[in-house]
């Protein structure tokens, strides 16, 4: 009997530890994707709701020395370094920069737009991932068929058919736009083979598990919850997974004893599992619902030069919180407290400790990620957008030892004020394009080269996309004609025939 009791106690203890760890991980994921303003609002709310938290008062001297006292190395690269706290010489945190609402493509350094939709957020991650071109085409179809709640509305066979029908019309559809796309063959008449469907499944699984938000592009609620639970470290055969797989429809009745009997565990275990399941997001796209965008921003980071040094600073315009020593000592020493008061203080202290720990982990992760980005893009900060280097999420993730989705969370909806203007942090990521020498150039650099080539063409004989492709090749950059056409459209440059017509019309008018 004693052996059985020992085993039972051990099993319950593991479950409780897992739930505690999961609470910390969930809070960390919540905090790391908050902007400076959102974190400020969150901490101010916690200061009101949790009496064991209090705002710490820092003297100016402590604030100035904080960066060096914690022993952390924030070196970015060469003569660049990442600073921790503010001083009187740094930019003011409440700087608000208006947005250019002009009809032309905004200047690169002023790309401050309304909040991304879910589709835009997923597409950006797809573009700066290390997918092959085929996988990116498949991923684009998957994302295009995902609704605003984050659910895929098309089966894999239909995605395969859409992919194959697009291949049949690749050149025409890209050259002639919407009219050609309307003439694509009926996808229902094209049947993808098993191998293609398997590749589509692999791309879908990677989007679901490595893109932010986790579980996006799921085909149903069960799959969405499973992916989120697995991402938080739960085993495939645990109580939580069994409930998601087989008893999701039974949760409305809240008959935990019946579910427990079917699964072979206690009703208490089922109750704890259901409590956890209720914290998962049933609609991954919810954070990206349309919002009324504000026409100003507050940078989350600053990059500026001091002498010959390029320095980075975090915006710390949010409360610095700490755990109240009064309530901590009260819980330890006061024996006359009613049981309810003791339990209340214990729960609040545990919540406060989680917040403090996750804030430290958030800051450490953010610093590492920002330092790596600054290291790679040092030339951009000093010389401008033509010097943007190729950078994808995986590069940063592998370098600093975090998940790709963590990098995406840190860079999404964050802004950085630089000598080149205030930009969205994710604008510092750029796809890689091969050169004939085996080197890589960024997508932004190639677009700049195309713009330059067009500006130098003779008015009476504008360059075709094929001409531009050959000119780029002579400059050791290999870009297919179709890709040139796509980049040209992104730059809002008309086709060669349209440019010739426009210039001919101007000559006639003059």
C-alpha cells in the first residue's frame, strides 16, 4: 500500500509542477509580444490588482549604473554596444512621429502603417523564412485560404490543385495580372499526387508550429488546441491531450467524473486539465482583428551614434515593479492571519514572482535579439537602406538560441528610431537573393538596383523586364524576368510599354 501511495503522490506532484511551469511559459509568451505601451498598461493594471507588487523608486544614480551592474554583456558588434538604461542625453521616450498618408509608396524609412492583419503577419514570416521557393508558393496558398480567426478553410488536395494550376500559368499570370488569373484552369480538374499532398502537409505543419501565432492555419479547433498544448511542452499521451482528442465536445457538461472514468484518471486531474485548456486561444487570429490605428508611434528601441560608436537603447517608459517586503514578511511571521487571508496572499505572491521572473526573461530575450539584429544591420544604420543585408528569422533564432516564433513576436509591431528614421523593426529583415559569385544580397538592395536601372534608361527605349534581368546579371545578381516583374510592381513602376506611352504622351503635350 505504501508503494502505491508513493506512486500516486509522485504523479500528482508532476502534474502540478507542469501546470506551474506552463503558467510561467504562457505569461512569458504574453509579455514578450507586448509593445512598450502595452507592457506599461499591463504593469499599471497589475499594480492595482496585486497588492504584493509595488512600484520601485530608482535614484538617477542607480539608473545610470544599472546597465553595468548586472554583469550582462550587451555587445552588438565591433564598435557597437547595447545599453540598458536611459540618461539625460538620450532621445525622449514620448516622441510621437506622424505617418505619411500620401498615395505614393511611402519612403522606406517611414513605413509606419496600420496594424498588420493576420494574413500580412503570416506573409511577412513566410517571406523571411528559409522555405524553398516551392514551399513559399505552397505557404502563400495556405495563408491565402486562412480566415481571420486563423483557420484554414481549404483541404490539402484543393491547395495542391491550386498550386498545380498556378504552375501551368506561371509566366502569364505574373505578366498580365488579374486578367490572366481569371483564365487559370479549373483547379477541380487537376488532382495532386500523394507526394505533393505530403509536402503540403509538411509546409502546413511548419507554419502551424513555428509561425506566430502558434496554431494558426489549423483545420479545426481540436488541431489548434493540440498544437498550442504541444508547444507548451505537454506529452502527446497526457490527460490534457486525451481530453482534447476525445472529449472536447463533453466539456460543456462539466461532468468531470464521466470524463475521468473514460480516460482512467481522477476527476481532480480532469478539472485541472480543463482549467488549462480554457487558457488556450481558440481563435489564433483574434489579436489581428481590424483595429482603429493611431497615427503616431512610440519607439520601443533607439539606435544612435555617440562619437564613432553605434549604440542601442531600450525604451523603459514603464513602471519598474518589485515584490513588497511588507507582504512577504507578513505571510511568514503573522500567525494570526485567517486562513483565507493567508491563501490570498500566497496566491498573489506566487503571481508576483511569476511576473518578476518573466519580466527578467523577456528583457534578456529582447536584448539578445535586438543586439543580433543591430550586429547584422550595422551598415544600414550608418549608410541607409541600400546597405540592408539579407536576414531571416532563422538566422537570429539560431544565433541567440531561441525559437523562430519568439523572434517574430519580439519584432512584430515594434518600432526602432534610427539615424535613418523611425521604422518597424521587422523591416530590418530581408530575403536572400543569390549572386553569380555565390554571395547574397538583400531584397531591398535588388529593388534599389531596379529603381536605379529604370531611372537611367533612355526615354525612347525603356528597358523591358528581360533587359533589366540581363543588366542585373551583368552586375552579378541573378534575378529571373518574372521576379523582376514582381519587384517592379512592388515599386509601382509601370511596364516598359506603359512607360514608353507615358513619355511619348509627355513629348506630344510639350
